[in-house]
C-alpha cells in the first residue's frame, strides 16, 4: 500500500527547517566547544561543506526515486539491497537516538527538577499521536513551531551580540588541533541532518521530482544562516571555555546582555524547538522503518498504512515505544555522537549512490559527491570513541540480523 501525496514545497521546507533548527541549535555548542574551543567555527564550516555535498546527493536521488525511505530506497535502487539496508539501518538507529535526545532536551527546559524523564516520555507519546493523525497535521504544527523558534533565536542572537565581547574569544582557533576541530564538525553535523526528513517523505510530496530537490536546498541554506549567527553570538558573549561548561549556552549568552527578560523567552524557544525536531524525526524515522518493512528488511508487520489517516501507524507506534525506553535510560550528550555516526553512515551510502547515477539523472557535479562521501568518513572516525564503538556494534547487529533472515528465507 502507498502513502498519499499531500505536501507542497512550503510544507516540505518547513518540515526540513523544523528538523534542522531544533534542539541541536540549543544543545550542540557545549560539546563542540569542549572539542575545539573557538575552532568550532571552523568545525561548523566543515560540517556545512560536508552537509551541502550530502544535501545535493539526496536532492539528486530524490528527483529520480520519489518514494518513502530516503537513502534506504536510493541505495537499494542504485547499488543493491545490502547497501540500502546499511543506509536504512544507520538512519533508523541514529535518528531513534536523536528522538530520545530531543525529548530529553525539551524536558531539560520545560520540566521541574526531578521530573525531566517523565515529562520527556509524555512529549514522545503526544507527538507520536500527532503524527498518527496524518502528515498534513505534522506539517501545520511544524510551521507554527519553526516560526516560534526563529523568533526566540532572533531575540537570543540580538541579546548575545549586545553583550560585552568575551576577552579573546576568537583567539587561537587552532589551539585544540585539527582532530578537535574535526570532532566538533562531526558533532555539529548533527545539526544539519534534518534535510533527510524531506527525502524520507518522497511518497507524500506533490510533484516530488521538482519539490524535493528545491526544498532540501532551501531548508539547508536557511538552517546554515541561523546556525552561523547563533554560533558567533554564543562564542562572543561567553567565550569558548564558558560555552564548553554551560548546559544552556544560548540562554546564558542572552543573559550576559543584561536583558533579564530574554532568558525565559529562550527557554520557551528551546522547548518548542525540541518538540519541532521530535515531531519531524518521528515522521522521518517512521517512514524509513515503513519502507524497510515493506521490503522485508524489518518485520513486515511494520509495513501497514492506516486506511483513513494514510500514515505508517504501526511503525510510528513501535518507534514511540522504543524511544520511550531510551528516554528512561540514555544520556543526552552521548545520544548526539551516536546519532551523528548513524547518519554519517547513511549519507555515505547516499553519496556513493548519487555518484553512480548517469545521464539525465545527474544534477550536480560528481565532485560534490566525492566531497560529501570523504567528509562522512573523516567526520565519523573522529567522533568520540564511545560513539564510534557503539555505532559499529549496532550496525554489526543489524548486518547479522539481515544475514540470518536471508539464510532462513532461502532454507524455507
């Protein structure tokens, strides 16, 4: 059964922005500053370059394969079933961790002390329910969330620029070395991966051949401008050391201006941004899970589409249950590194698949795909070692699962 095409260009752009301008813009600066200090600005530029290569690969592939599943479907079509499985599995495990991170970030800003995990669980259940009501409800709520977050970030950036500059905040950007800068780029890549959500909804977008490539590029450009403005404001107001030690660097930068009224505004913005990212993540991961189940790479039980709402309801309900378990157990910062590993693997397959495309399918120079692919490899191996080890282990589990399933299928 197929999903229904209900989304236009504006809907797709806002879903992408809602995924990229989410909790990451409030949470990612501390681990990036701890890795690279002021060099995180270089890391942000490197992450953006790699992300742009990945975005153009995704756009080129989506124009030819307008179906659910994103690079899972593209990898199967262009490279073969195993490549598709690796991409889809990397996306599902990485972005499931992201769902937990978004829920925990929301609770950190919105919940009373000691109630963070219960509030996060309620948020997951509520947004899974919103997604179950249909993709148009998701798009409408995402528009509202993105506008609210952009207003809060504009206030925070203005306040950060109004604060006295931290002494020597831009000095010695290479003091942490290139390894630290590359590690910060890998962590900051977490912020840009939202355009994948547009590609995963290829079966629900009107005129996908034109709409998806345009939406991916527009959403990416908008997110880059926002992240660059926030990065400079936070670093100049606090300095690298204080950013690295802060649990709420954007709120702290706004408070440094002396505008006391800005802190609650930023807190509300962070909470809303987290909900927006979680909403879009549930939609994207649910659709990739649906696509993998439809091909038999995950249990076929998950391939059901609701007859009236036209959403992959079983996939989203199971995803919600898994995320609730993770929310009860995981650490927020560890989830960011693990998510980056899974998604970098996903985009490595996207770049290889786009590189293989020929003739009229080609929209961008192959050099962009080489840049994106090499960048994915470099950033993945320079992530914190705990994230790399955990990522490799979970990918191996997925490979063993598929190999056993194929052997049992042939034996039957």
